[in-house]
C-alpha cells in the first residue's frame, strides 16, 4: 500500500475514519519534535483520522519535551500507535516513555527499546546508589517485600543519602512513577518498565513482545494496521475498537517553521547566532551609521535568544553571557586597553560552558564550538585593542597640540603682528618685529585664534 503525502489534494479518503496519518519522530527529541508531534495529532483530530502512527527512531532527548509529547498523546481524541521502525531503529531513553504512552505499541523486527534512566532523558548525571530507596512496595530479588525485609534485617550502620544521591534517587523514582503509570494505563509490563529506568535494561522486538512490553510486532505499516484492527483501546476515557485494516496512509512531513525550529534549537547554533549578534552590535557601536552590522547583529541576537528559550538553560550561565556581552560592548565604546574586553571574553566562555542544563549529548554545547568562539572573540578584541593603541600613540589631528611646533609662512607683517599661512589656512599671528613676508616661522603657542610664532630656518618644511 503506497503512502499518500498530506500535501496532495484531499480525496474521498478524508471522510471520518477512512485513513491513517503517519509521521516520523527521528533523532534527538526536543522543542521541534514537540511542535511536530502536536501538529500531527491536531491534524488527525481536525480531519477525524482513524489513527495516528508515530514512527520512532530516537536515542532520547529532553525530559520536558518528552513529557509534552506524552501529554499530547494522552489528551488525543485519535488513537496513537507508536511504531519503532524500520529495522535497526531504536526507541531509547525518552523514546521508551513515548512508546509506553501510545495507545498501541509496536516494533519492527530488528529494533530495540529501553535504557530509560533519567540521565539519558536530560536528568541528573549521578547514578542511583545501591541502597537508595525505591518505590513503596518494591520487591527485592528474592521476591520479598523490601519493607518487610528491612524489618527482618535492620541496617543500623546505613548512612543517609548525600544531597547528590538524594537528588538522583528523587529523579529516578519520579521517572519510575511516570513509566509505571503509563504501563498500567495501557496494561503493559510495568516491572520491566521500572527496570528500564533503574537498570537501563533493553529488549529486542521479539523479547519485548514476549515480555508484554509491546502489543504488536510488524514488518511494515500494512501488517501493523492489519494487526491493530479490532483491538479494544481506551481513548479519552472512552473504549474504542480500532478499524484500521487496509486503510490508506498519509505521511505528514515537518513544516518549514518546524524545520527552522529544529535548526535553532541546536545549542551550538544558538551560540553562533548570539556571537554574530554580539559582533554586529560591537561593530555598529564602534562605527555608528554602518547600519548593516547593527541590523544583522540585532536579528541574530534575537534569534539566538529565542533558540535559547526553547532549551533548558541556567540563569547563571545566561547572566555570565550577558555580563560578557556588556563588557565587550563597553570595551568597544570606551576603550580600556582590553581589560573589560578580555574580562567579558572569560565571562562569556564560562557562561557558555554552563548555559545548557542537560546531560543529553545532542543538546549540549560542544567544547570545540566554545573554543572556536573564544578564539574568534579573542581575535576581535585584539583587533580592537590594536586600533585603540594606535589611536593613543598617534598625534592628534586637531586642536592646540596639533598646531604647536608646526611651521608656517609669513603672508603680511607689520611691527610685531601680521598674518601667516599655516596648514593651508590664513591665521592672525604675533611675533618678532623683524619678520618679513615669505619668511618661514615656527608656531610656539596658540592663544584663541592667534598664533605665537618665531623665526625658523629656510631648511624647515613649510606646514
């Protein structure tokens, strides 16, 4: 059965329940994935599709984004089928939670699921200590209730959890509670779901079907729809029977705005945009009226801040970056021989290194990028400092100090005053009574608009 792109003209298949929408959730799960999944489910509700297939192939992603997608699935009025495909794909970390949240969970042969520890979905980096408390009523390996086991064999020497371990246990228990509630909601294996969180357990598609982690194993979409047909599920609190066999499938691609958001939500892109914005504003302030650097800088900085707003950032990192920006702008406006500039550079690097608060590799700023931006910033600051030093070392081009010791030529002279030609201009001058027209003189002082001159030799250059 061929898939039909949604961009095509709607046909009679758009009647209620006579088609299925399918879209891919691939790569790291982030803000763009949330927007795309919400758009697909909303489109299915508006067009009253028979079901939505979310084809999963993801290593995980941000915890907040994962929870938003789960909320979209649970609130959907249209059945959502999670399908890990094609062969070789996986639903790791956050993908495991999303598959458990789907009304029907399916996998293609040669795929795998699991490894859903909090660190892999943007949680705390610390591991759960062996003696950390689990969910109430958990059982140990011997099958005994842990509470009763503790009563039989008390541990007087056990130590309280350290703050880091306590936070790790809290995050792990919260993740366990979430995935167990999803498993219980759809009647799937809650015990293995907990092990996927606590022990980073994984399963192949065959094992997942045997363990009751998924509902269906299907080679392709046609087989999936045929296997799902007739299943009783609960959608929005109401029991429904799926009627999906033989239905045409329309593929929903990411729209352009979501693609742009996908690019912008990359923290490395956000950092580059912010740096371009900083450079643009610095050069605009340094050379007012250039316009182009200011416009490009303002747009880039705005996009960079928007991208940052989509990510789990820390206010400390943002404050350091803001401080670094302020120092570098002040350095451009009021040169301090690099003190503020290099201080701003250090603040910016520190802020960039701690800006994104997640351990998900796909959403961390790479040190290579931070080093590159630091090197470029250092080169720009050295360039600005060089211009500043040359400006301070060069002689002034206007004012009294510029005129003193320059030579001039007498134009008219009577007694002790007359007019001289200095720097291409006619000046009133005072000096000795023995000066004559055409004679070179040296400027000793400037009093108001009058030059004080003295005799100069013929060999001196006329200014």
